[in-house]
C-alpha cells in the first residue's frame, strides 16, 4: 500500500473525498465531525489487482448473465487458498456460493432446524447471529465466553450441556471470533468438534476473518479438526473482510457431506438469489492475486493493534482490553469508568467517535463497545485521543 491509502489528512483531501463516497455507509452514516470506527469496513480501498479485474469486467461487457465457469472459478480459488494458506483440503463438489456469510447463516438455520428448535451461540457475538435465530423463530442458547485476565475462552462444560439438549440443532461458531478477536486453538476446536459430534449438532462456522491473524496465532479451519470426530459442519467464508469487498456480495459455503448440501439445496436456487459477476470477479482476483496488498494491510493492522495496547495502558488504564489475536476489531470494556450499559452511545455524543454498540452483541456486551482499527495511524490516534478525553464525561 502507498501513503495515499494509509494516511488520513484534512477533510478536503482526496482520500477523505473517497472515503465519504456516495456508495458506502461507514463514512456517511454520521456527520463530517464524527470519526467512524464502527462497521467492519477498512479505510484502505482495495488492491490494484482487484480494481483492474473489476474494470476489465465492466469495460469488457462483463455485466450480462454469468457463465458457470465464473461460478466454478470462485470455488476453485477458495480451494486453492485454503490449501496454500491453511494446508486444508476442501471438496469443490461440496461447495456453493452465497451473496454473503449472513445470508448463508439464514439459509443454514432454515434448512437444518425447525421452528422453536435451539441454536447455540458463543456470546458476545456478531449481532446478525442472534438476529438470524430470532428472525427465524428459533431459540437462542447462549454459551457465554469466559473472560480471564488473559482473554476470552469457550466454556466447554456449558457447551456440553447446551448441545445435549434434545432440541439443539446447530452451533454457530465464529473463528476468528467477532468481537473478541480470539483465534481459537487446535485444542479448543478439537473439544468443540467432539462435543458437537457426540450430540449430533451441526456446526455452522463463520471463518470470514480467517486471513487476519497475528503471529504467533494462526487460523485453523474447522473442517480440518471436524474430520477427526465425524462432526458435521458448514464452513462459511468470503474475501470481503481480508480484502475489503463487503459491497461485492460474494461468499462460499462448504459442506461436510452430501446430506448437508442436499438439505441446504432444498431451498430453490432462485429463492436464494445469484451472486453478481462483479462479486465473483473481485473474489477470484482477491484470492488469486491479492497477497501483496494484503501483506501491506496486515503490517498496518499489526501496528495499529500494538498502538491501541500502548495507548490504553498509558492513557486509558480504566478501559478493559485484551489485544485481539485476529480480526481488526478491538473489544473495549468501559465498566470501570462508567455505569452506562451502552457507552458507545455516550461516546458518540461526547467524543464524536462512532463505535459499535456492545449491547447488541448479546450477554457480555453490556458496558462495552467495539472499535474498528482498520484505518490509518493518524486516524486511529485521533479517535483514541477523543475517547480518552471523553472518559470523565461518561
């Protein structure tokens, strides 16, 4: 990445103009005085290889009906990516495209469970997990992560109890975990897979942040551990987080068996909706040709991650914070500096910094807020300075 994509200057700068474009929501949801650190978009644009591929598609009459080879190309790119990055084999014949991971979660829950049946989530959790369960009239079971002095950990004893419930059908797993940033270990994933297998619970795992992990932590695909226990799963992922492509709407679902694939396919194709040509073109370009850009992004994110830790230790000691092992999300605990259930609301008013509201992440979200640090060093510093100055007013 060059300096244009990693520095934020005055509101009159070209970069500010691009960030406040008429297409995206992150920089336009609030007025120009607010620093947006909420929704999970990065402020780095997209890689040159992706831009070139998209421009070629648009300028080359690529907006008609798509060819099957383009669809297959996305799956081939994912299979190659998982083999190269994670030493994991995925069966291309057990894979389908979806417009995004959230849509695939809705489809999975619709086809794997019935009204009133139970779905387990590990809270605090990305709000659409909870929304999907409630929208589909299933029951949410919270397997709350345990917080210790060194981070968040799955409560395996409670998970065993919840999965043993006769009405439990699915465990929604998020790894790397949003919002805590945990990258679950092989030991943890083994235990989760074993529990799910014992109770015939299907694991629907969101691995959308798989490529955003900081050494020595490394993402381990759930499919790799599931095979040891015969655990049934649906693996969901997309290039959207690592390559900043959320608006292109393209994701992949990979299934552990033909049986699960058939159940998912029980909803007609046209009811599920097709992925756009540009979504597929951009995704292929990202997975096949985006490594150089991603390397630069990871360097910036790693620097930002360290800066947050140092800033909080020096200037905001009252804020609880565990350095994330993956993702570009910081999960902040304001419980020692305010009695407010939703500090993000007050921080938005006083500091003019937009954070994600912790209360929407389920149990464990009260008194907390999520900060997106996929931005420039200067912008991150400005946001944290404002938050620090606002603490006496919370």
